[in-house]
């Protein structure tokens, strides 16, 4: 808190002027030497340790501008917003200057004028690292004036020369001087606007409307783009892309375990305000993740757009909400999602996938239901063999059993019904114990039993029928 308050005090403190990229480089080096590099910089971002993070670290060590290239939902913006942590917590600027400027190595006329007038008594303003980061979502209506600036005709009418930088109304990039500026969805910028960024990237200056107004900029530029944008909405003009130091390719989680960890970190599962407890069985998490993974390889879905991680996050939240609704209406303490609740992930999956053919909504819901069935089949294969469940399927045939299931059926009613079907309850209890789940928890036991029954259904050992809105399982 004992920071210098004047330029003189700052000079006496031994402060050394550094460019933004040099500052980021040196702070990253300090983190790497402390063995906390990517772990500290990208906290909470999973699955990029061996692939994406080394590319980013190399680019920063090289003092490059960066372009993050990847499909939607691949944490591009989240990574970009983590970069300001490489800046010093506070940075000095000259108080009263139009643009952030280095007090000991000023670049702009207004800053130089203040320093010439007040000398070492010039007051400082300390800027937090969060104030040194700005971002802009690229849209077709973005103009050069928005990004770089425009001649202010009022100031010109006051008698200022067009060659004087003080005649300008500054845009976002100059106002981020000595900081990091990010442009999301770069291809959405009109080509002529992208061309306007050439000088910023190469010569690090700005020229406005052909007038010799030059602004030497000290800024790190970061961009994000979706490869599909190159054809659907626009493209990054080749000379601009050539001037970006490093292009970082992102990707979806490489393993199901990484995908589940990402989903759990980001999904809102804190539903305990009413005294209820949320417990999501591991196999239900695996099914939600497997639905997204199957969608990313489905020939019926446009893979050029990808299937965002947000699909898994929203699906998990909707699945838990269905279980919460059941617990609230039936007075149950435990909020435990089960197979019945997967029927409600259609609402959260729509809009996050795009079919290859322009089909109606029924086709989309049918595809989602098919993906859920395939996910259940694949996940259950990790827990046991279907052939081991023939006794349960046989019990349906021997006694002509017909079980009513559904997301609105209380756990107690299902537990009583399941107890009459062969060794179903015994199998469910064994599954719970293998997952270190207490089988005495009725909601967990019912969820495990439904998982087993659904595995029989998707493997054509049982059938489902719907009668007056009620769902039944039978042989």
C-alpha cells in the first residue's frame, strides 16, 4: 500500500519501465520458476495441460499476439480472460492523462505536457490489472472509430491541428494502451476493419483518416475465432492472420473423465436451500458426458459447428432440476437424478446441436433420445455384462410384470415395485456398494435399479410402452 505517489518517488523507488509483453513474459518466467506456471495461470481449466497450455506459454515467452482458434464451447474466452493475471497487480500512470502512459517513458503529447509542467511532482494514478484488460465482441457494425478512434471535429474547430493527437476521440484499442485488448469472433469484423488493425499489429501505431496522427501503442492483442466462421459469416484476411504471432488450436475434452470434471465445475448443483441434499450417481454423470461425446461424432449433426461443453453443463443442470422437482412434490430429502430425468435434457440440448438436414423439431428430439439410449448402453458396459441380467428380464416374462416408471413417481413407490422383480434390488444394491454408495439410501437404490432396467431396454431385453401419458416397462 506504500506505492509512490509522484513521478519523483517512482524514479527513486527503482521502478523500471517495461512493455506490456515484457511484463507478461517476466511474470510468467517467475511463475514457471516457482513450478506454478500453467496451474496458477489457468486455474479450473481442464484437459489442456499437455496440448494448449504449452502453446500459450511459448507464445507469451515469444512476446506474440495470440489467436485462439477452436469450435464453440472450448474455453477460448475463459483462457483469454485469465491472461491479465500475468500483469502486475498495479501499474503507474500519469494522473490526468488522456491515455494510460508510462510515467518514466512517456509516448503521448498530453502525458509529456503534464510532465514538462509539473516535473517530478507529477501525481500518479495506480491502475489495477483488471482495468488494463478490455474486450470487444466483433460484429459487422463495428467501425474503425470504435476500435481505433476518430477525428473529433469539435476539438478541431477549437483550433487544434489535425496532426495533434489531442484532436482525436480515442477508440478502445488506444484506451487499452499498456494492457491487453481482446476481440472475440474476429472473422465477424468486416475486411476493411481488419485491415485497419494491420498497423497496430506490425508497426504498433495508429493513423486516422489519412492524417498524420500517430499513436505509438504498447498493447497485447488477443483474438478468438471459430474455424467455421471462415465460410459461414466471414474470414480472417490473410495479411492480418500473417501478422498474428501465434495461432493456438483448442479442442474438446480428450477423455470422458476430463469432460465430467469440466461439467461438474461449471454446472449449478447447489440446490440445498430447502434442506435437501443433491447426490448425482457417477453413472448419471457419465451418461450426460457420453451424450455430448456421441453427438460430436454423429453423422446427423453438423460437426463443423461442434457440440459445446455448455450442452453437458446445461443437461446436467436440467437433469438435477427434474430430480429436485420430484423431491419437492414427494417430500423426499435426497435429490438423486435417475434415468427418468434424462427425458428433460432435450430442452437443454436443443440449440446446442445443429442437424445436417433441415428437419422438424420431432426429428431433433428423436435424435437426442437416440443419443441418450446409446449413451446408456455404452456406460453400462463399463459396469457389467447384459447377459448377467437375464434373470431380471426373465422375471418380467414369468410373472407378466408391468412396471410403471416416470420422473414423477416417488422413490418409495418404485422401491416397493422393484423389490418384486427377481433379484433387481439385490443387483442395484451391489452396484451401489461398488460405487461406495449407501444402498440404504432409497433414492440411490432406485436410481441404480432404473439404470439396470434401462440397460436391459436399450439392449432389447425389455420394452417400453406409453399409455395415457404414463410409461411402463414390460417384457
